[in-house]
């Protein structure tokens, strides 16, 4: 690398100089010109760095591609053409290059970067990175800079931007950031410096200059001085860190900024140097004892000139320069043979690699002139913080810092007129290096894997270059920008104006930060996206208009592919977003997406009611933060009547008054809600501070509030999500719903349009509803429910195909108690966790339904179905819904109460009223086309039971743990049922307090017995059997569902350990007109027996378990009765066919029926048991005696 022949470097950006000005009659020095250039260049560099960033590219510049192995087993890859900005400097590659043939790296070692050997199943990651810097280029290096008209002397030098692509091997990660951190950490450990925010590697090395006392001047005519610079000439002394193979810290130094540079030929055998470019005068002849540096080539220029490398090898001159021969000789100091790996860098299609290095045509030689100091070593050892004298100059330098980077240099300007001061003045305290400023950036990560057969395969797995677009290239996303005309300005100042100016093909409207007054209507539009800046973009109705109270912020009608996102929508007395098709709508609304918004509203946050279409509406409501102001005008947060709806990851809250009663309220006390009666809403909207304060306060509640079940607040707004009647394919997933006097999720709701009709008499089903992974808390009614009443009139609603999966429903059923014991529920309604009136194909699985209900008086259910078909209730945790009765004086209100309550479930036969007759054929039933008789029932042979209750954990404070009435097969397995008391308001609960199952399905064996009796008495029943109407009746009976009940592997506990007296007939009662399999169960009755002076507490249970059916099998069960009073039988079973084997019981086992098998049972207390029931127990007692 050449150096500048300059007088000094005094540039300091901290002085904030803008430019240099000439003055008349003044001398212009080189430093004046150079500092002006440095000021302008540094300002441009910093501006580009601030504008573009520390590094980035707008094209394929320096992209790494086509990793391969060359024929010698070394890695190679392609570096694509283009530009890249690094540290505020633009580096350009005009045409692609190969890694091993870089034009700016002629001295790349030929044996570097071998292909790694990777074991099978392993991989290695290498980081490809860019190193960039600037270096001078003199006319000696680029001969075209000589002006021949001047007769030989050079003029100015040039500054060239240099770049080299290098590889850091085995960085340990395929992620760019991790690989880059590994490389920069290695640099730090090796004392090469730290990477700053501009991607410049900055060492901490500093150099300070001090003076030697009583020095000897170079000028013998000058008397001795007391200290300071001793030279007789103005000098620019260059001090440079050098790399020495012997190790340790070393420097070299010289006058004239070490600028003398010559082209030379070197005979390394004889250590003879022939200078090809003659020194300009005798003063510059290299003399014996001086230090010279032989420099190899660094880069090749487009005119095929080569420039010098940054550093080379230092020698001492043996014999001085002979002008006649143009030669000098070097001392033999174990020289390093500097050779060139010759590569054809111009033909990229056929690159030839030559591993045998050959000598180049010429080298460069730099002279480090140290004046009269001819004895010092070419490279001088350095000890940190120890002064090092610079020959006979009277100056000494001291280095501090841990880093040490070869090539870094300082330029000390020394003047005889000011011997005790050098320039820059800051040398007195120490300054960082003047150069070289090196910048680095990651380009790509290469992954090496074993390819088999002793091969290794490399591929680029990550492009680490950062991309940017030119400022003149509009991003393509924002068709228009919208400001508010006050704090921001865009293409338009109202959203409505931007919408109206969009072309037919649509576009994106970007709403800038600020408060925007808007009531936007999107009518018969397509492909529009309105996007803001999150919490910084607030859109609210125009408070200056009279319709503020009920106006919506956005109304979408008859439009398709509309998206609203990243907005804060505030409508404290109205609705945030309405999607509703009107008569003027040309097409039904479809593909509507509302996502990532914050919505605060007084009625609805989002209201969707679209026209019925043959296809889907595709409504997406995603990731919104929604708050409903808690007033009586507040309705559901989201209402949707549409098909194919996804409501996902929304946080929905009802925001109550900030009264300070809730200790978990995150709002600042004293900040009133916007609907305080003493506040005018238009004043809040128009006062920026008041408005923003309330918006932020309500937002903090929506974002931060957490319910812990302690809040007994009475809400006024409904809250939650409502799904309108006739909706299909609705998914409600991962939402968080807190607060409101309604249900968390309501199915089969009437729309606002329908509610305007006072003559509503019909309700319609919803279809294919999926509710999963939601958190529902603190609702006044149920967590999930169908619409139960309208204007205090019971409404019967249906759900076809319902999935409720992994939801958490807690602290609901919080409506306050009534003051009397009047009837609170209709026959088919309830309140609690999940309440469904009518459901076909319902799956209620893995839900957490806990701690719903605020008192023991209120009837609360965990899961309630009034009617269901093909129900599956599995894996749920249903705990503490309602409160236990702790006193006999408690006034318990009647109603549906229980853990799992299914009033009726039915196994239907698929029916299809058609014209035709059934003919018995080999493959089943078919239809005859010649008969017009109508058959109403077509058989279905699926094996689904009417209801499945598996693997649930139920703890019910009062009433049934399980109540189930069925007409079809029932399977109850693997459950844990616990009831803490009898619901005395329900007669069936007195019959069985923990588990009640009644199945009205009829056994086919009963039909067989009936037909058998008829055939035995043909004379009596002949007319009946041949009657066509009776034949149809008998055919219909054959397709009635069975009444099989499988009750196996369950643990049932009736726990009555409360001070109140509990009285019931049994803990479990199961009856069926078909078969009961009661096997491998554990049934326990636990009571409290307490006697003191004032009160006696006891519990009466006559039977532990009662089973009644056509056929009963009760085997391998354990019945535990504890301290219950008057318990006579642990098991009472009756059936035409009855089997009881392998049971263990506290009290007697009574098995009754026409045909029965009873043996291998053990009874603990056999007193007063009929001998026929004792069997094994009686034998054991006799043996014990």
C-alpha cells in the first residue's frame, strides 16, 4: 500500500467543521485541501450510514452462490455482481467473481480454505463475510496517473475502496446472527478490536507522544536542547504496527509518512533489488542501514495495473543504492519469499488454479527513512505503557490498550519551531489510530455435510445481507397515506377520501400516527386494506357531528377482500366495525379480515351480519384487543352471523368504572371512564390530554387485567362473543374473554336486525361450531351457552355438530341472587360452564370448568344438555361449580344443578321419508320404483352410542355429579364422580345423590319374548300379525335404539361431611330397559357423624348403589359405606338375568331376578343379611370362628 506524501493529519470530526475556506493572499497547504476532503467525505459517510444503515444492499451485490470444490480440494463459490453499502461507503462489483480469484485479493494463500472433512450425520457451518477499507494509490502503482507533460514528477494520489470476501470456518451455527457473534467474539479474544454500531472494527489501542530530555539533534550545528523535537526539518513521522513472524508487539517508523515507494525487481537468492522507477533525487536514494519494506501485489486495476499490499516484509539495506546499476542489496535476515498465486481473473468460465507459485514481474519497495538512526531494528519491540524512543528525534511514543492490529498507523507532525508540541495536540494524552479504518459485514452461512464416498457437499443456507429499497421506489404496499392534517400529513387527510379515490382494483391505505376523525363507509368495494401504526393511530367518530352517539367508525357493505388492521378504534357510544349487507349491496360481503386492532366501543366492537350465499363468507377476526364500556347499552363484543368464520386470539374485556374496588385493576386511580355522567363526551374528544388519558387507561385494563375470581362485580354490558342463528362453520379459538352480564360465548343469538321485529317466534340452528382453547372468566351467565330466553320467554335453540375442546371456564355464573325462591329457570335452561339446549353431534372434551357460581343457593351446572344426540363428554375437569350447603337452614333455589347433566340423549335412526317399499335383498335395503307407498324410516347401522362420558373428573358441591337420561346406548367409563350433598329441591337427587342414569332404550330380547309368545298363540294373534298397520309398527320397533348402559372403571364418592344433615335413598341409581354392565367400579359413601351437647349431625343413605334392568352384570366392584346411617344394602340389583360376582361391600348385596348368578362376593358387615346373599362372606365368618 502506498502512503500519502503529506505534511500532517489534523482532522477531528468532533470539532464539527463543515468545510474549508480559502483566503486571499494566503498560502494553501496540502492539509487545507485534504481536510476539506475529509470533512466532506466523513459527512457523506455518516449521512449514508444514518440513511441506509450500517450495511445493506438493494440488489444481488456480493451474494454468495454456487458453492463447490475445485479440483485441488479447496472450497470455492461465486460472488455475484452488484453493490453493497457498508459503514456508509458504497462498494461495487461490476461483474461476478470467484472467491479464489478476487481482483482485490491477489495474495490470497493458495492452500487456504480447504474443504472440511465432515463425519456422516454431522455438519459444519462457515461464515462468509466482507472486509472493506480505503487505501492510497500512487502514480507509482497506477502509471496512468503520471502527467507526462510535467516531465516525470507525480502530482496527487488517489484513495481506493478495497473489499475482500473472506471465510470464517466452523462458526457453530447456521443462524447469521449467532455466526456473526461467534466471529466478532473471536476478534475480541484475539485483541483485534470490537465491532461498533457502524460495523467498523475499532481497536482500543492509543498512542501518546512525549519528549526525551537532553537529546542530541540531527543538525550538528544546532546546540543541545533541554527536550523536545530535535530535528532540523518539518517532518510527518509515520508510526505503524507491523506483523512479525517472531510474535509479540512490534512497530516500525519513518519520516515523510513513509511515502517513498518504488517498483522493484527482487532477486531473493542474491538479495539484490533493482529499482525500476528511479528516485526523484539523491536525497531519496536508499542508503545502507536504512529500513525498506518489500510489498507484494494487493489488487489489480481495470487497466491491469497492480497496487501494493498493505504490508510486506522489512529489511535493512546492506549496500546503498547505485544510480548506475539502479541496484541495492539487502541484509540476509531470514527473508520471506514473496510469491504470487497466478490466476487468470479475466476468464471466469475457465478459471485455472496453479498451486505452484511463481514470482511476479515486479514488487513494490517502501523506504522507512529514520534520518541518522541507522542502527535500530526494522521492527521495534513494544511493551505496553512503556515509552519507545523514535531514533534521534527526541520524541518517544507510548502505547496503551489491549488490542494490536497490524497495519494501523499514526502520523505525528513535528516542527522545529515548536519542539515541545506535535500535531495533533491530542497526542499529549493519546489518540486512536489515524488508519486503517476497517469495516466488516456478514454475507452468508455455508453448511457442509458428508456426501458419501469421501465427498463433502456445501450449500448456502442463509443469505445474511440486509436488503433495502431505494427511496424513489415506493414500497408497493401503500397506495395512499392518510394524515389528520394536524400532527401528520399524507396523500389525503381523511380515510373516507382515500377510500373513494382508490381504483377499482383496490389498494392499501396506510393511516399515519395521530387522532383521525372518521366514519368510513366501504360500499361495493374490493381488495382494500386499511392499516395503521398500532396504538399511535387512533380512529374515532367525528365528535362534531350530531350522530356521534350511535355512529360506527367503519361500515363495510357488499364488499369483498377487505382488511382492517393495526388501528386503535374508539367509539365509546357506538360500534367500532360493522360488516352488514344492505339492500344497496351488489354482492354479499366476503373475505373480510379484522386483525391486530385495539377497539374500545359502547355497543359492539365488531358486528357482522351478511347475506346468505351459496359459498362461504370467510370472515377473519384475529388478534384484536377489545374493550366494551360497561353500560346497559353495551352488547356483545363480537357478533357474527356468517359462514366460515374464524375468531382467534382476541382479548375481550368489559371495562367497568374505575372505582378502585378491584385490587387487581391496573388502571391509575382517579382516571374516570369516558361515560361518567358529569363529563361531556364531546369535551373529552376535543381535549387531547383528556382523550388520550382515557384511551390509555382503558387500554391498560384490556391489556393487563387478570381475573383471580375475587371480583364480585355486577356488570351491565353483555360482553363476550355471540354467533347468530343459521351461521355455519364457525371456529372460535384461543380467545380470552373476561367480564359481562351475559355468556362468554352465546350460540344461536338473534341479530340486531331480527330483534327489531317484535313478532319473533322462530329460532334456527347453527352448524359446525368449533370452540377450542379459549379462556372465559367472570361472566354473569354461562361460559358457553345457547340462547335460552328472549324477553323472559324461553327460546329453544339447536346446534348441529359442536366441538368444545380445551377451554378454561372459571368464575362465571356471577349474576346476583334473587330475593325470593321463585322459579329461576325453565325446564330446558340452566346456568354454569357449558349449557346447550339441543345438540346433535356434540364433542365436549378436555375442558376445565371450575369455580362457577357465587353461592350455594344458585343452581349451577358444569355441563348441561337438555337434549342431545351422539354426545361425547370426555376428559373434562369439572370442579366446584356452585357452593356446598353448610347449614340445614340454607334456602336453596330449585333448578338444574349438577356436574354433568344430560336431560335426554337419543340414538336416532337416520330417517328419510321417501316413496317406495323396502325389499329384502342380499346387500341390505333398497327401494322399488313401482310402489307409491310412503315409508318414513330408513334404517341406519352406525355404531355410535347416544352418549359417551369418559375420563372426566367431577366434583359437584351440591346435586348430581352425573345426571343422564337416555334413549340409546350409553358408555360411562374411567370417570371420577364426587358429590358433596343432596339437592333437596330435586326429587331425583333424593333418589340418587351422586349418579343418576335412566335409559329408556328397549332390549331386543323383550321383543323376542313377545314374538315368541305370539307364535305360541297363533290363533289369538294371527289377525294381529297379518294386519299391515301392525306390521309397520313391528318394523319400526325393530329399529328403535337399544338401552345398553356400560358403567365401568369409575370412582364415585358421595361425600356428606358437612354439618348439615343429608338424606337420600342411594348414591348411585342406574335403570334401563335393556342391559347394564356395572364392572370394576369403586363407590364410596362418606358421612359425618358428630354428637355434642347442642347438635347431632348424621347422614342417612339407605343404598349405596341400585341397578335395575332387563339384564344386569355387576362384577368386581368395591362398595364402601363408611359412617352412613341406616344403610342396609351396599348393592341392590334387579334383572331378568342378573349376575353379581367378585364384589366387595361394606353391607349386604341383594341380587334379585328370574335368572341370577351370585358368588365370590365378600361382605364386611353381614348382620341381618339373608343367608343366600352371604356366600363367601358366611364361609369366611365360620372359618374365623
